[in-house]
């Protein structure tokens, strides 16, 4: 049976597909998109405000020049340029056909409209003295005499301020993003540790250890869910204990009356033999056989309950699995030979494993006994112990009728018997005992077709993630 829980490598591969990681990715993308929108908004807002202030200044300059007579306007422009300390303003006076008259702008820019509306000119203004073309806001108007007056103002500092503000926002945003991602990763790692702990406990619970409880203490939604699940497990454990106790009590209480019935049937046999009543002897023999079968089932039920009641790892010790397998094989080899069944045993040397020797001996004995019982004369039973990358693996194969794929799960249930084996003696409880023993050890058992027959494979290593 395949475990529903992923292994550690699979968990590492899926770490970035967890809900926390997906939320962190969504948060990162959303934050970056929001930061981009904020930068665009800040850029437009800062630029628009600063350009508006520059436009107001240039509009007042135009108002001043409008009040200056045409004949003195060139001298007024020269005086302004000579008295300027910072040289932030650039002026140009041109004839109606665009010829230069006065100012430090020597050529009228063709892309500038003469409508007294401010525009930004990016390093295209021609300045006297071979100076580099500045980044300016420019405005032009046609005077009453037809001349064209151009007023412009250097806005390089505006764009430097805008760049500094945007860089500050970008750096601050990236710092906040990095801090958010780091915090998100820390929270994700913490949540994943809690999920791993819950998964380990849940796996043990799914393997039958109902004494386990989910870890708590997080004081969040996961902790609340863990408390609810733990209360549910308490109730489930109580109900199962009540049902199990009732069934065990019934099985235990019925053993004594059935033993008395067997004794009474023995006395009836003596009486019938004395009277030489053959029909009565046949009826008593059938009743005695059925009673023995019932008593055997009750013993098996109590044995399974006894195994299931064992605390995990209690009584475990280091055992030599290869010696144990040889011992089981040597015990059943004479039985196989008596039924003309070829018994093949292949055992590889193995390091010691941790387990309960008596329980494992009982489980392997049940499997070998079943294999011999269901194998016809002249058949073969093969018992192997070999090394695998995961650990020791025991396989027991026979050439009997086999188990259909659809029945390989249900045969582990108590008292289930396949239609192919109904004519053979047995209670249908042996594989249930095997399954109970393997659950105590966290070992896994699977069945495969041996063509003909069935092969039972036991992986003798713990699959628990604890």
C-alpha cells in the first residue's frame, strides 16, 4: 500500500508549491506592481507640480516683456542676461521669418508653437558660445509688430530632484520588499515546520497509533484546527476502545462456554460409541469441528487485540533478521516436503534490525504456512531475504491459486476468504495477524502476482517520518 504522505525529497520538491509560498509569490508580485504604480504617480505628480511653478514664473516674464516697447526690447533682454547670477533663463528675439535679433538663444526651435503655451525641450535649444543645449521649459509668443519672443527656463534641477525622489522611493520600496520577503520566508519556514510535525503525527495516527496528538501552541488557525482534531481523536479513541473492549469481552466470555461445549461433545462421543450410534457420532463430529473452528476464531481475535494493544516500540530489540528467516524456513521445510512441495530458501546476510522477534516470527510463520497450505502437490514455495536500497526485504512466493488484484486489500480483513480457497480449512484470520504485526513495526506489505500464485513482499524498514 502506498503511503499518502510525501517523502522528504518530495517535500523539498514541493516546498515552493505550498500555500504559504504561493501567497508570498502573490504578495511579491502585487507589491512590485503597486510600487511601480506609485513611482509612476509620484513622477507625474512631482513633475507636473514643478513644471507648473516654472510656467508661472515664465508667464510673469512674458507679462513683463509685453509691457516693454518694441524698440527697447533687445536692450532689455541683454540687460537681463548680463544681470543674471544663476543664468537659469534663456531668451531669444526673432524676426517674423525666424532671423535672430537678440538674446542668447540663436535659433528658434521648429518644434515650439508660437501660442504662449509652455513645452519641454530636451537638449534641442541652440545657445550662444557653443554651450551644451540645456533641458528647458520654453514659451513663445508673437508680438504686435510680428517679432517672435522666446522665453525659456532651465529645468535640469527639477528632473534631478524628480530622479532623486524616484530613486528614494524605489530604494525604500525595494528595502520594504526585501524585508517583507524575508519575513514571509521566515513565517513560511515556521509554518512548514509545523506542517511537517503535524504530518508526522498524522502518519502515525493513520498507521493505527491513536495515542498520538497533533502539536499545539501556535495560537493561530492551525492551532485551533489542531485542538479540534485532537478532541475528535480523543472521542474516536474512546469509541474504538469501547467497541474493542466489548468485542474482546464477548470473545473472551464465549471461550469458556465453547470449551464446555467441546467437553460435552466429547462425553456425547463416548456415549454414542457405547450405544454404537454411527449417525449420532457423525453429527457430534460435525458439531465438534464447527465448535473448534469458532474457538480458533475467538483465539485469533484476542491475539489480534493483544498485538494491537502493544505500545509502539515497547519490547523491541536488535534482532538478526537473516537468522529469524532461516529459523522459520527450517521449521516449515519438513511440512512442505511431506506434501511433495519444493521449498526454496535464499537468505542474504543482513545487519540487525530493530523489532519484536516473537511477533515477526509469528507473522512470517503465518505467511509460510498459508503458502504451503494453498500450494498443490508438486508446487513450489520460495522464501527470500535480500538487500534493497531501502533496507531488508522478505518475499514469500507460492504456485497456488493466487489472489486476484481486486482482493489483495480485502484479504487483510478479518475472516475474509477468497472463493478459490473456500474448500480449504482455515479461519481467514492469519493475514489479519500479519497485518497487525507489521503495523506495530511500521513495515509495509504488498502482494504481487507470481504467475502462478502470489508473492507477498515485506519491506522491513520503517516508513515513518518521525
